C-alpha cells in the first residue's frame, strides 16, 4: 500500500507533469493571440473605411493594397503581388505565404477581397463611378486575414498557410479566378473566404446573437462542418451551413478544392450593403467583438488543419543546444538505438537544428504511421516528471516506503 508520503510525492510529480505539458503551445494558445485591438486598428486605421473613403479604384485602393503587402512582409511571410488583367488593365492579388515545415505542398488558404464597390456601379468599369468605403464589404474580411496572418506567422505548421487579399471581386471574382488559374495544380486542401464578417445587429439574449453563416458553393465538403466546429470551439459562434455561390470561394470550388465562405448572419438584411454608408463611422454598425470572434474561429480551424508544430524546443539531452546529439537521444526514446544516425541534424537544410528537423527525421525513419507527432510532443521536463512518478510508484510498491 502507498504511504501518505508516497501519495504526496506522486501528486506533486503529477502536478509537475501537467506544468511541463502546459508549456507546449496548444491551438488555444494560438487563438488567444487574436486581439480585438489589432483587428480594430486594421479596420479603422489602415484600410480606408471612413465616410468618403473609396477603395474601388484609385489612390485609397492602392494604399490599402500596399499596406496589406507591407504588413504581410513584416510578419515574415513570402509576399508577392500577383498581377492579372481585368478590363484591359493590370490588377493585383496580394499573396503572403507561411511555408509548412513537414508537408509544405499541402496548402490552406484564407482570403478576402480588398476592393470595394457602391450602390451605383451598374457598369462596373474603371473610373465610371466612385466607390464606397466598404468597411464591412470587405475591409472586415481583410482585417480578419491580416490578424490571422499576424497570429499564425508566430507559430510553425506542418502544412503551408497562404494569406490572400483578392482584387476585383466586386466585378465578378476576377482576382480569385486569376489566382486559381495560376495555381490550378497546387495541392489546396482547404480555402476560406472571409467576406463581410462585422455587421452584427444582435444583443445578448436575442436570437442569432452568436450565429454566422458558413456557405459552400457546389460541393459541401467536410470543410464546412470543420469550420463550423472551430467557430463554435474558439469563437463561441454557431455556423449555419448553407449554399451560396457568389464570393471568392467559388473559383476554388470550381477547381475541385474544398472551399467555404464565412459571412455574418445578418448579411441579407445589411442596410449599408454596397452603399456609401458602409463605413466605420456609421453608428451601431460594425461589431468589432463579433468580427474578432469570427477571426478566432478561422485561426482555430487553420491551426488544427495545418497541424501546429508544438515542440520547437527540442533540447532532449538538456545541454543548452539543439543539435544532432538530441536526435540520437530522441531516437533512443523510440527504442531504435540501432537506427541510422543522422550525419547532420539539419534535416531541412535551413541552417537551424530544431523541432522541424525532428519531424522530417521522423518521416525519414517511417515512424509517422505508427507514432504521430503528438506522441513525441512531450517535452523533456514532462518525460522527467513521468520518470519521477514511475520511480516513486515502483518504490512504493516494492520497498513499502
Ligand atoms: Zn464582398
């Protein structure tokens, strides 16, 4: 039987284990970085969303594009302007890539159009009519993409994340069509379009207070339910799944990619839709808290789907540096001491030896099918705690301490 002392030490050991496990980054940790203040700053201060602003064509449209480009770059994304032709002139999608570290060929896209329109643009030709501020449609979605990029670029993922601000959505999805044409052979595993995510005229206790719409175009893949689940878990928002075929998810769906549109519940009764009054200055209109929660759901989905790499600190022998010695220790942890020792720990050739190399090395040894990365995600302090607990229990059983 265990003595009281045994129980006390075992409980302390278990607490130590939990403390060590808690030090590994979880999806909730990533979601918790989503910040309403940053989201609001993007939407109010950087994307030309005030009364009189105009992001359809012209100076403010181009300044918004340049801000998005510079912001992606500042987060360390591989950022490019991808040109395409519409109405005999050149327009640009802004594309920021956060390369995956294990399966970089697998791609998850989150995009939003940064062009605006207004209620009076029947002809849709450049310069024909002035544009609207487009605060909800669709600076709200762009701000969500920017905030997702800020938060997700701070972590490493097995698969690649691509952040896109599309141009010329309002004239007929020209930007997203051009992107899909250029990237038709990419292995896009999921695409989410954020288009109008901030109009939310409901208060606590009213119906639809915590609701949004998740639309597929033609193919209702598992993406819609997975996104709805993430919205619920990480944003406390219920996603009503339905079908709608008029936003930037459509060209992706047409190409055979899993794609979905996330949009505010009240989109069909938005009084400022495609009007001059679609502005952050319109009273009781933009709900920043709701839009931030929508962003939390998207970040939760992407972190889950792209698989966060959560053990970058892989100093398994605890000598203060991560190198190939740690790979040997790690290998021994699998009971494969006779396996092939790596010549260099830098398996991905990025000049750093870190957790990314462990994942690649794991794949090279064919361990992935039998031991998922979760089984090796326990950091060294947690393993030590496990050892301590095991010794205490053994000691208690055999020595009757
Ligand atoms: Zn729109």
